[in-house]
């Protein structure tokens, strides 16, 4: 939380309430291991700016030379494996949990992404989301076997949106695999099956190595900022927007500082989450199923703080994942 404004800037979501989540995490880890065995990785899939581990992405994105938003390209073989992975029950539950946590703790961020992506899908009906129960348009599958991320930013992601990250695998979370938020000087215990949500374009992040003989994978959901710019510019690039409406493009650029302020204002305050009357936030969330928050992820001494107790808000409804 930003102590100056009281706005929640990231979330240690932990895991949903329920006794079966260890099984969900184990099944998801096994499913990712199976998919990894079915995929064929290029050298650039295994040694990249985020680390030296096998990773593939799937979903909707924009940028990197694309003329219009489109589906992330994968070989037919890899696409079959990733599609099956996205249909796996355990992956569906994890994806739904992340989307619900965004809707619950950052409802305005969620609503902004949801509305823009809905508009995008209406304009480009050939595009499809990875999961029917998640608003995120794209996901990365970090297969490991030792997913140890270098410190990095995901600059192409929407700046104030929260990237959903879930750790999976078999490792001792007290001796390795910690999430590190470098700008906040936080080192956080990040056990298998737990989730965190961070603005990955703003906070440099990574994780610590695991021990020999262990394995760690991770699953992330995110939204490319270019998708939202495409929608805001009338389903065209900023450059194309300038050609058809020079005044509109000039106004778009002049309002940059205003949009930054609006972006930050979408982060919820702790006071709003405590309010008995949360009708405004409920309206933002709409009919999307949200899930009750689980226990927060544990942090090391450098980050350990007591989580304030609060009453359940109207945003926290029955678990749907």
C-alpha cells in the first residue's frame, strides 16, 4: 500500500480458502510438466531476458512489429499442448482466482481492462481469451524446471494493471523461490500454489534461486498496454490515429499526464475496501464471480507486516473457482 495515498498498489493474494488447494497446485504443476514434455522449445524460449528456463506465451497481444492485435504465435505442436493446458481444471481454477482477486481488490483496474478487452473482442471476433473465467487476455507458462527470474520489468504491459503470478512446483519456500520486489525492497516467501498480483511494468521483480534437486514453475496472466491504446484510438495505432485525426491525436498526447493520474486513481484505497456501502465498487465489478480472499503469502523479516483485519466486503462473494 502507498502510505501517502492509501492506495493498494500490489496484492499478496496467497491462496483461496479450502482444503483442496494443495491438490489443485499439484495437478497444475503436473499438467505443466506434461505440457513441457509435449512442446518443442527454441533456444530463445529457454534463454531470454527473464532468465534461463523454458517459457511460452499464449493469448492476445499487440506490439513487437504487429500491425494489429492478434493471437500470440506458437507452432501447431506447442499450440495443441498450450490449449490443452488452458482447458485443464486446475489451471482454470488458478486463472479464475487471479482474475477474481483483481476484481475484488482493484475493481476499477479490472473494469477498465474488462471493458476495453470486451470492446476489442467485439471488433475482432476472431480473437479468443485463454480462459472463460478470466478477464486477462494473455498468459505466460514458465516451465522451468528451475524458474529463477532475473530482475526485470514487463514494460509492454499496461502500466497500472496487476500481473497475476502463481508459483508451482516442489521446493522449500523458506530457502528459495522468494518473490523479490526490488523497488519496494521486499523479499517475500512465495510457496507453491500461492499468487501475487503486481504492476509488473512499474515494479522491478524477480525471484531467488531454489535448491538443487527441486523444481519450480510459474504461471502468469497479464494485459499488454498496446491493446488498450488500440481500442482508445478507435481500433488503430496512435500513428494511424494521427493521420485521420491530427487534432484528436494531439489532444490524446496532451492528456498524457491526466491519463497517468486517472490510471493511479483506479487503484483502490484501503478505506474503500472497509466501507460497508460498497455499491460503487460492486457496480464496477459487475456480474463477474469473485472469490473469497485466502491467507496472505508469508514474507521475510524485510517485508513482514501484520495484515489489518477487516470485514468481508460485498465484493467478496462465494468462491467460484
